[in-house]
């Protein structure tokens, strides 16, 4: 047990006997990741149901992650104010309402409201409260096991999600997943009375509304800019860009404005702290090296994983032609391997340093993305693809098994709400940027490769090539080759020309998907640089001293507020 842990046990709030509280919290973690993983294999069904495009569904998925990222800090602070258990319950109710609305959504707008907005807001309340409740209900070795279980359950959610989503979508409807989530939330609420509320110290803080608005707007604009880059253009504006400034795309200015608002948020937090008032998050927490490195690791993990999870279903469904259930089964190796590696991670941390385990996970993920690059071909090599996905799962599982405990063990009880907010902000920001960034790379690569392939094809006349360039110059959606063939023939092209265009499009699909996976490999390589300040060994007294310092700083601020 660390020094911080030994100082945190509150009088009269001993952790409860038994593991039922962990069951309730683990099921909550499962629900939070279920629809994310389930819907990735149902993209084609959503496109058909709502008569929309892959780009629109990409935006809905990204917005769900983004809403969580935007309001996670606020959710963590609300837990500090009204109590983590109450926040947990309120968040679950909001989440269930969003799931119920999504299950009956008649339009994309209602789907967005239920899934992206309401579920996102509910999760922003649930997740920071959940990690604080784990720390409040378990101590020492039990706490390490509890965090490993939560990491494993997240892996299980990713494992079961594609299978459940594929089965429900193929046999019934994707809506069944969201209806099932309502029932799971009801089960969690029945078990919640067994969960002891996490202790807090000092006077209840006040919510920083200005800080909440600045952080949400800043994060939202950065992700919006990345998401729209494939439509607006990164620097040079495309035809679909709604406006230009000084001859440049809006992307640069939207991302820049987001960065300015985040800078203003940091300045505002320092201002409030200097006046002895409650900030949304104490930026001094980021001075704790293990916590800072843990946050960067969680961001990197989700950036890579969710980007790959958006890219691979496009390959399996729109290139290979699998249905949702078959896609889920093909993605099962990554999920099983992630679950097993997460479960093994707590044992490994007793023999190897946390930094070594996380570095091994990132290196394994790098190898996996390179293996996937080699398997993305017009014909699926099932054996090679399955092994590559399993290797990816091992890497992601090793990372997931360590970083949650690193973040929460870096602070004392008074800092756990804010640390949880930072933790899941990093994770969901990584998820939203992963989908937006790799999605933008894939779609931009598809357009460029298709236009170039057609222009270089001797079977296609220069007149037709020019028409194709004009038609898709502002960007195209990722659709099946059959749809391209139908569109070419409806445009009056003869069969040989239409077949040549289809072949060029199929080649562009493979080139674009490989570009996305190459970007994921590059991100995994860069992420190794974020691990330098992770603990060299299992959490010990150093982490406790850092946590105590952070807690002491908060205690001094609390005393100033009372004075």
C-alpha cells in the first residue's frame, strides 16, 4: 500500500466486504464501451436505415466521443460537489434516457440527440465518478485488482460489442443494442446501494461555469476542425468549404480558435486559483509526472484503437463485402486478446515496471498495425488478418491494464474526481480524434488516389477522366465498388469504361485504408515518447509523496476558501 493510500482511509468509510460493488461498477464500464464498439460494425446498416453517408455516421460517432471529452472535466467536478455516488446514479439515468431515445430514433437528428448528446453527457458524469468509487471501495492489492478488472471489462466490452452489434444488426436491428443498454442500466441501479460513496475532504467546491464553457468549446473546435478537414481541406480550401479566410481553409482557423480557447481556459484556471477560488481542475495535478504520463498514454491508446476500429470495418464491409455479424467475428481476436492481456497485466506489474509494460504494449501495437498494413488486400487472408488483430489486442490490453491505476494512485482522495475527469477526457479526446483524424486521412486518400488512378488509366479517355476529377474533386464518400459501378453506368458510360473506373476505385480503397493504418503505426511510434515519466517500478512511496503534495495544495486552497 502506498503512503497516499494509507493516509486516505476515512473514518467510518471502510471499503465494504465482498465484490458486489465492483460488479456494479464493472457493468457500468461495460455499458459505456458497448455501443461504441457495437456500432462500428453497424456503419453500413446505419447508412442504409437513415439514407445517409459514411461521413455522416463518422460525425455521429465522433460527436459521441467529443461530448464526453468536452464535459468530462465538468462531470468530475460535479462529483466533487454533490458526491460521486449521486453523480454516478444521475449519469446512469441520463445515459439510459439517451439509449431509449436512440433505440427509437426516426432520423439522424434524433439519433444524434440520443446517442451523441444524451449518452455522451451521461457518460461524462458516470466515468469520473466510477474511477473515484473504485478507489473509495477498495484499498491496496484489492484496488489494483479492481482497476485491472475494469480494464479487462473494457476489453470485454470491445470483445462482445462487435459480436452483439453484428448479430443484432444482421438478425434483427442495431436498435436492439440500445434497448439492451436500458436494461443493463436498470440492473446497475439495483446494485448501486451496495456501493459506498467515495470520501471527499474539505468544503464542497463550486462549479466553475466559465472554465467549463471554455474547456468544452476549445476541445469541441479542435476536434470539429480535424473532423471537417476532409470536407473543407486542411490548408487549401475545397469546393465544399462553406467559406474561406485569406484564401485558406476554415480548418486552420477552427483548430486555431480551439487552441486559443484552451489557452484561455488554462489562464482562467490559474486566475481562479490565485484568487483562492475553485477552478474546474487544479492544473497543479499536471505537475505530477506519473499522472501526466498516464494521461498521455490513455490518449494515445484510444487515438490508435478507435482510429483502427473505424478503419477496419470499412475494409471488411465495403471492400471484402462482409455483413455486420461476419465483421464482428473477424474482429473478435483483437477483443479476446485485449481482455486476456488486461487480466494478465496486474500480475505482470508485480514483476516488471509499469513503464516497461506500457512500452511493450505500444511496441506490440506498432507491430500489429504494420501487420495489418500487409493484410489489407482485395482478397482477405483470414489467418494473417486474425493474427494481426490478436497482436493489436495484446498491445492495447497491456496498456489498459496499467494506466488507470497509475492516474488514480498519483493523487489522494481529494484529487480523484478531477483526476478521473482528466483521465476520461484524455481517453475520449483520443477516441474522437482517432475517428476524426484517421477518417479524414482515409477519405482524403480515397479521393486523391481515385482521381490519380483514373487520370493514369489508358482505358479511360481524358474527357471522362476530367469529368471524374470535377465530380469527386471536393471529396467522395467511402462506398462499395458496386455502387460506383452503378453510378458510372447511370452516367451513360460504356461497360469497359465503367469496369475500368470500378477497378481504379477498388485500388484507391486499398491505398486509402493503408494510408490510415500507416498513420496509426506512426502514432504508435510517437506515443513511445510519452512513457518516459511513467513509474519505473510498481507504485510506491514516491507516488504517495506526490499525491500527498497535491492533496496538501488542495487542502490549503480549501482553508483559504473557508477563511
